C-alpha cells in the first residue's frame, strides 16, 4: 500500500486529484490537509470534506491549515470560481464528517509520527503548510518518504509569464521546501501538467459515471478561464498528475535540477529557476523535476481509475 497525505486547496483540479487517490486501490489515504490558495480556507476545507464524501471516503480526516501565505498578502485568481469548484459546490452532497479539531500542521505531525512506514505527502496547493511543518517539527522528516509537489514552471508560468500559481501565492514557503530543506522532492511543474491536458472525449467518457459526472460539472468555468488566460480550450488537471506520480513512482520522467525561487516582487515573483550551468556537486540540494511522460498512457490510466476500473 502507498501511504499518502494530500495537502490541497480544492480547487477543481484538486477534486480530480483527490478522487484519483480515492479510486486507487493501492492508496492508503491517511489524511487530507487544506490550505488557502485557489480560494479561502473555509471553502477549501468544506470542499475537501465534500469531495471525500462524494468519493465515499468520509472516514479520511480533514484538517484546516494556513489561512494565508507566510509573509506576503493573499493573492489569487478566479480560475476555480467563487466557491472553488467552478460554481458546482452546491450540487455535491454535503459531508456529514466534521473538520478535525487539530490544525493541518498538527495533524500532519501526528500522522507521520504514528506511521510505522514512510509516508508520501502530495502537496497540490501553496506550500505554506508544508514549510511550517518542516520548520516546526523537523523530526518528522524521517517519516517522509518524499514530497510530490505540483508546482513551479521551468520554462515559464501560468498565473504570470514567469510563475506557476502554487509557488506564486507563497514563494517564501516554496523556497523553504524546494531550496532550503533537505526532504526529497519530486516537483511536477506546469511544463509537464500542461502537456497532460484532456478534451471533450476524455471528459465525456468520465461523465458516464456518478462521481465522474460531478467532477466534469466542475470544469466549465475553469476551462473558460484557461481559454481566456492561456488560450487552451481543454482541461488541465495539474494536481491529478502529481497524485498519479505519488501512486506510481516513475510514471513521470524526472531530471535532477538545482532550483531557486524568486521571492522578489518584480515580474519574476514566484518563478522557479533551474540552474543548468553545471552538474550539482555531491551533497548539493537537487529536486527531481518531472519534465516528461507517456502522456497518452498517463491520461488513459487516470481516466480508467476515475471511472472505477483499476486497469
Ligand atoms: O498552477 C496549478 C495549481 O494551482 C493547481 O494546484 C491548481 O489547483 C492551483 O492551485
Ligand atoms: Ca491545487
């Protein structure tokens, strides 16, 4: 079994990612922790509870985390609508579960300390909770198999020409995790997630199942945003690609890179910068950056799993 904790800001593509984890028999989903990002913490937390209920997993504990980035003002966009699920949050049944009384960092610490096997943390929102966890409880690093992080853009961004949204929201937290900490990281940047976008045939096939129908109903607002902002009319399921890698290590082909994160307030704010001038020296911090995959096989597997088939 693959022990996972998902840290998330649902979020339309977060919903697909959480559903993929719930639909994968080899996943032991220990917890879901929420962070402000696509929308405020109240919405991301309520959405996480309701997405888990939609997937029949009200048993998975959900704890709320950071309401805002480390050190800079809250900033965001309207990609996910005013409820975080493309205006479809009202239509999915409300969970009967209640939010865990612990905050996200405490739940993460408790779950890691209690686990007798290493845990993969899949971070698919701003990295505020993860940076806080590692700063406040460094002893849990021994229990983390790796972080699989959806974020960054080596050849450019999505929220600005230079920055990807999760890193842009909290660059200081991203720099802590990607540059200053030593926990193994697999970074899943927009360089690969944008290549894994899917169109109507894929979505129409997914919509033939009850859960899939609700997921697809969340996508029109998000797709319209991407058409307007980056000229793409298909569905870019960034976060599900990170969960797919967490479930099946190596499904994405990675390159070890030394990274820097731009924490200025200039046009490069939130950029993830790869230093390719020379190979990393022994012991130097590197990140496994996913830059390639068999995209057709990957999106096909995700569809099969979301439709409830494990092939
Ligand atoms: O840039 C894409 C990332 O930002 C995804 O995690 C999406 O949910 C948004 O949070
Ligand atoms: Ca997200």
